[in-house]
C-alpha cells in the first residue's frame, strides 16, 4: 500500500466515522423530538380531561338547578295552599 493509499484509507475511515456520528446525532434528535411530541400529547390529554371534568361538573350543577327549580315550580307553596283552603 502506497503512502497515498494509506492517506486515502485514513480519510475514508474518518469520513465513515463522521457519517456514523452524524447518524447518531440524527437518531438522538429524532428521539428528543418524539419525546417532546409525547409530552405535548400527554399535556393536551390532561388538559382535555380537566376540561371534561369541569364541563361535566357544570352540567351536573345545571341539571341540579333545573331539577330544583322544577320542583319549586311544581310544588305549591304554603301561601298558595292557604288561599285555596280559605276560598
């Protein structure tokens, strides 16, 4: 092997090493991006669940209010009963 061939071989090995390092860096970047996406999805899911809890709680309160209101409207109060019996 000539000196030039050895230099070429060393340069090829260095280039292969650089390519391998670059590939590792790309893989690391992809993993970090994937983790960020998972974190964002988890955050969005938690936010959606919290929204659903609040919405469901509001709906229960509204239904309770409507039921109580309907009960009050349907039941005659004492004044109404006294007017009916005194007539």
